C-alpha cells in the first residue's frame, strides 16, 4: 500500500548535478547523477526519497582511458525497459573532450547493483554532432527518445529532438526538432535547449527542458502537447513563452535546472527533481564548479491542469504537498468475462494501474457493471449486476480495495421485473446514499431508471425503487448522475439509438428534461456505461464504454458539462475492461 507523502530536506544530495530519480515497480527509489569529476556513473537505492541522502553510492561503470567514452561523463539516466535496466549518458573523448555523444549501458539482472553492465555503444542519430541528455518514455504504445543535439543548420548550441525507438538503444524513422532556443531567456551565455524530462498528466504530455548557460541564468522551460496528438509532428507542441522555473534570490537558489520527475511515497504527489547552487557568483567556468546540489520539492498544478513549478524552495526542510490532491479508483470487469472484479488506481484520472492481488468473485451469478462508493464507515462498497435476468443487485465490501466480502444480494420488489441492470451509487450533497438502477418490466429490453435510497448506515436497508420522471417510458439504461450547483445532471444511454444523452432535473427523481440528444457531445453511438468524476484542477471527466469498438474512451468538460473534448482512448486499460466506475478521494 502507498505511504503518506513525507517531508524532505534540501539539498538532498550535495555535489550531484543533472539528477535523475525513478521509482521502480517495487516501490524503491533509484538515483543517479553527474559527479563533479565527470569520470564515472553512480547509483543509489532507498525505500524513501529522503533515504537516498544517506544511501550508499555504488559505482557501476568508469570512463575509458582513451577513445569513445573517456571524458565528460554527463547526465546519466536509469530506466527499466522490457525487463532490463538501461543507463543513457553522454561522453566525450580524452583526445577531444567536447566530442560529446550519447551512449547506452544495459544490465539484465533484476537488481542493477548486481549482474554485468554491458556497453551497447553509441546511440546514433542522423547527424554526427554534439549530442547529450537522452531520456526515454513510452506513450500510446510507442517508445520515444528525446535528446539535445546541435542542429547543423542552426546557429545555436543545441535543440531538442524527438524520435520513435525500435529498440531501447536505437531510434527509427526521421527525428523531428520540437524546440530550439528562440527567446531571450533561452540564449543567455549559450543558445541552449537541453535536459528534457517528460510528464504525462491531465490528457497532455508535458516536456520540461533547461535553457541558457549553466550559471545563475540556467532555467526551465516547458513544452505541451495533447496526449492524443501526433508527437512526431512539431506543430503538436506548444512552448511556454516564459521560463516556468528559474533562480530565486529570495530563497537563495541559483541556476535551477536539468530536472527529472518522480512520484512521492504516497503514489500520488508528483515530485520535481533538479539541481541548483546556493550562491550566485561563480569563479571561472561554471562546469568546473562542483556545487550543483540535488534538490527535490512537490510539483504543484495550476487550475487548468498544467504543472505549477513554483520557485526553488530554500535549503532546509521541505513540507509534503498540501492537501487537495486526489486518488482515483476504478472498478470494472474484464473484456470477455463477467465473473470477477477488476480494481485499478490512478493519480491523474488517466493512467490506471491494476492493484496486485485485488479481486472479488461473487458466490453465485455474475458480476457486471460494478459501481464503487467510499462510505462514512471507512469501507469501500460495490454494487453490481448479478445476472442477465432476475430481480436482485449485489453488494460487497472491502477495507482496503484488495480483499472483498460478499454482503448480500438485494431483491427489488417491482411487479413484472425481468431484468435488473447497471446499478450505480450516488451520494447526494446531504450525505444520503442512493442506487440508480435500470429495470425492465416488459420483458422486451425496455428499461427505466429507478432510484433506491439507503435507510440505514449499514447499506442493507433500502426504499422501494422509484422511477426517475422524465426518463421513464423512453428506454434509458446505464444512468450516471452528478449534482452541480443544485441541479441534477444525468448522462444516460438511450437504448434505442445507442447514444449517451444529457438530462437535467431539480430533484434526483426528476422530472428530467433531456437537453442533449443524438451525437450532441461527439462521443458517437453504440456507447454505454458512463462514469463522471471531477478533475483535480476543475472540470469533469466522462469515461464510457465504446463496446462495439472494443475500446474505453474518455472526454473532458471544463464549462459546466456544456461542451466536451474530442474522445480519446484510455491508455493501458482500453480494450481490456468493461463498464467501470471511478471514485475520486482526497489524499
């Protein structure tokens, strides 16, 4: 289970520049960075971020005596890709220290402090020119490399390039230049874009980078692309016109830059990792000054969802992130199956990771369309469809989202009830708990949404189902309700047309007025299972099951549910999960 976010003390590690920290799947942190002698690659490991400060440092590789990889060993990064560990780094030659190029090491041992590190040689690009600061990330099924390199046709030091990778040590296709130094703050001392780092959040890809000389003018810029865009199209990227992170005289921090991103012990809070000096003036060449120290601090978020870097904090204790951050838990069932529960969580409402060991199989019948609630008793509850036909809905409970216990199958006493489908929890602003469920009393798959209300805190006693006026008689199913500024909004599937429609009402049971029909939001037809959650930073995200396409998609609204972003596939789980709900909890 995740731990609470912890306090830290800056500088975290002294005389370590270009820091890179990654959290492995086992929860442990790995650290590497440039050492002032520029002669080796080091690793540290710890169970916590603060633990890296006192962790033993291991040298895993040393520079050659001559030839390639024999000078200026810079900016190593450790990545775990396809079951092996890789270190990307830059190096020059003893005979020509500024002949900087990119290189790759590999270790197939589960523990990178053991086993053999093999040299895979130079990471080659179309131009044989000054190149460094390689990083890699995977997005929408493609692995990419981002790096800094001198463009032979530009009068600058380095631009940022992006390419797809066909192996973890080689690129494929034609690289594209996604940024070059153009603003005044990118060209002080040297015309530099370097040190890229990638963070995917809020349906966007954020790429930070460092600019200008490595003295007090060093700073961080930001590129942004839509997560569904073609990242290899330079037009997909937008550059911030001003630096997003720079020197702070007030806090005594100078030249912050060459950052990376990791996540805190709570599994939710994004952490900014960077180096900076605690003095402005430097004697001689800044690259010979050893006092670029590794520092970390929580990364904020602006109301529009973009990263809020803030300013480099003063040396000393660093408080954990403020409250207001969220965890999103998804419950669904797998594509092609309906007997077991799938549970996953996410820090950004987009990238969901299945919880290891989580699951639940009902004692009898099916488990479809599970909806999740966190009750005031501290337990999690799901309500679910128990069969293709019948008059019951199922309830189960868990204290940790992993181990579930069947509570009961609740019978709905409605005359002529043939099918009882897609129950959905709804908690109203007064704390009352309801279940919205689709009932077929005709036997010909014509559904009407009904509301049950809990009459006790144990969620074992419920009122008789009451139809939702305005949605009765028109064949609506899979109804999800939220309340915004006193108005009830229902997103519900019109079973005749297979579109998701939007209706509003002054009360939970109606009467509802249907305001959005057909393809009013651009979600297409043959879709079902809507689930709405508020987003950290404002707005709403709708998830829905595009079942005919075998895909799960999402769409966002930031104007009160009036207009919606173009649908995108949910990364990771699309095609493997069906009809799920998402619960947001404050951490």
